C-alpha cells in the first residue's frame, strides 16, 4: 500500500508542475487506432482476486471493483522465460509529457518469481519505420521495435504482494504525440505474466522470445492480448469530444422518435474550453436534405452527459437517416456514423416471427412458412430489436395482429432488450402466446454461459418458470447426439415422452446443446 501512496503523491506532484495539462492514464494502442486517455480520478482504488476454474489450472482472475480502467478482467497467462522482453505500444492521441510506466504483478502458477524478484523496466521511442503491422506474421520475428531510449533498462524489484502495480518514474519527458514502448526484461525463470483475454484481437503487445516454440527463430513477436502495462502522462493538448448515440430500430410507429446521444469531453486545455458547447441531431427523410435539431442535456453535465433530441413522425414506408455532431467549447467536434430506420406496418391477422439466428435458406428450410403462411417476418440483424409499437400490434386488446410471437435468436441479446423494455411481459400478461428458440437463448438475460439460479422477480422465473439454467455444458460425447425427454403431464412436451434426438449445428458438435432444469412448463 505504501508503494501505491508514494506513486500517487509523486504523480500528483508532477501534475502540479504542468498547470495547463491534466494527469491521465494512457492505455496501450491497437492497429488503426490511438491509445485512450483516462482521467486519473476515474481509476479504480479497490481490487480483489479470486480463483477462476480452480487452482489446479493456474488460471486466476484479477477483477477491478470500480473504475473505467481496466474495464476487463486480468488473467494469469503463460509464464515468461528468463531474459525475455515484454512490452506494449503506446500512441498518444494528444501531445503529452510522460511521467511514469506501471506494470501489474502476480505471483503464482508455476512461476519461480516471488516478492523481491529482480527485473529491468524501460521506456523507449518506437524505432523509425517500424509499426505494429511489422509483426503480422506470427511464425517469424519482426524487426526490433526499440528506438531511442527514454529510460534505458533500469534495475527494479517486484512488489510485496500480487496484483500491485509497480511503477517506473520517468523524468518528465515531453513525448508529444510520438509513439513509444513501455516494458520490462524478465528477471526470473517462468516469471508470471498477467494479460487480458477480452482485449483480443488487439496486437498491441510485443515480446522478444529467446526460445520460441517449434522451429521459430529468436526475435520479436506480436502477442494478441494486453500485458498489464499502462503509462501515466500529463496531457497538455486539447482533445475533441467523444460522441455516441442510440441506434433506433425499425418501427411501426408514425409518431416522433427520441434519439439519445452520449457526449464526453475528457480534456480541455486550457480549462475554460473544457466541456460540450452544443450537440446537434441531423436527420433526413427518404434521402432529402438534412434538418438540424439542437439536443438538450437531460443527464450529467457538459463534460460527460446524455443529450436528447426528437425526430418528427413520418409515414409508413418512409426511411429516416440520422447522425449526431458534438462540438466542445474549443470548437473541436466529433461525429457519429449515419444510421437509418424505416417505418413499416404489420398485417392484421398475421403472427410475428423475429429471427437473428441461422434460419432459412441457405442454412435451413423455412419451417414456419412450410406450415403457416400468415407471418410478418422481422430480421433482427437488419431491423434491430422490435419496440412496443411492433409487439403491441400483436398484443391482445392492443392491435389487430394474431396474438402469437415466435422469437428465434442466437444469444438472445435482443430478446433481453425487449424484456428490459417490458414489451414481452405486457404481451404475455395480455394473453399472448410466446414461442422461443435459438442457440444460447438465455445468455442475453443471464449474462453468462454458466449455471444461474433464478429468483422470483426475474423474467425466466416469473414467466418461463425456469428455476435453474445452464448453458453449453458438455452433456454428451462430441461423437453422439443429445436425447431430450418430454413430460407426460405437460401438454406441449408430452408427445416426446419417449425422447427426441437432437444434433445441433454439425460444425459445433453436440457439446454445444443448451439445457435447463425446467421446474414448470406451463408458462406458454
């Protein structure tokens, strides 16, 4: 803990020397993009660790409880050999002064490194003419990425505990916008390394391997995940804001539609130009001229807030394109991509069939169309998540559609969105009939492929009568098929009392079959 306190004191002292700048964390970059700058006050202060998958496989997870960085999970990775070099590539989006490089530590697995283990930390500009694309061939080494030293290899020792960040202070070097490397030379055989499985594919990490596997030559190789190294900088050049927006789905409504934008200005130099000046929504109808709507701040503040603006209602058959521009007080701007939606209508008496899975030619026959022709099809990949105007059309007492919804989805994320909006519950409460199908369907609601015990008040418990579910267990041999048995007391599954044989997608193997413990089956 003392090491952390000393680091923060040193960093804030460094920050005070640069009144026009702001102390920030600089994250590793990735091909085609820049590093991210994160304000220091947004860093997490509390961490905890817990085993993942059991101690026997040495796969540990280090999870941050709070903060924006890292917003992923650290994993114990393959130990590195003595004298190998580990580093990551930084590419500042704004001019900055480098004040420190920090590396997260872990002692465990088969590592011989413990507290006090020596190693050498360094910082260097990237070599002229070398880019991350210089290391695209995994089987052969690339050129040395190390150019001029900023801090040459410096003797360091490991901290007292795992999961601490060990820091090399830099004598306030103005790196501007120049790319640089931060890393270390391994000081013990089989030294543990932490990486981030969720960052792939990033290819912003590099390693010099003295003894690579197989017949590969010693040299510099790309690595596909983050190696737990960050930089601390004083950013002294203003940055444009960052703007994103909600992407509205197709709809049946002809009323106005509200667009939400998320605008953030993380840096203002000087501070009086810090913050959004205005956020504007632009839209057109059927390819016509774009119209401007000034958006209103509804949550947060001008530095980090949510803005809203409304697109006027249009007629059935009309298409609307729209985008958002945010401009900060310095006149710097960010523009979202252009999105579009179309207003369509349902057919009275038809049922509704949502699909975003591999259904229909060339993957499968159109089983629904083979047995019933009065169907309104909805392509989730193109049209998005159906809103209340769509589901309401088929809800008893609300619309003229038949009270039947078929929902076929891989992953079920859009179904979870519809549940979150309450439209599925309203449909069922009114007496509608819901039929669900698809691979990993409950993942969207569960947020995991593992076992979940559902409680009262959740949609699976209250509406589907699922008390326990688990996704993707290895319930059968990959060379066999799964057998599912019906309940003789249940109206729907009774015909399958003798069992039905299921072999899911051939390329996936039968181990990918979903099953759940269904305590009641009278939900539909």
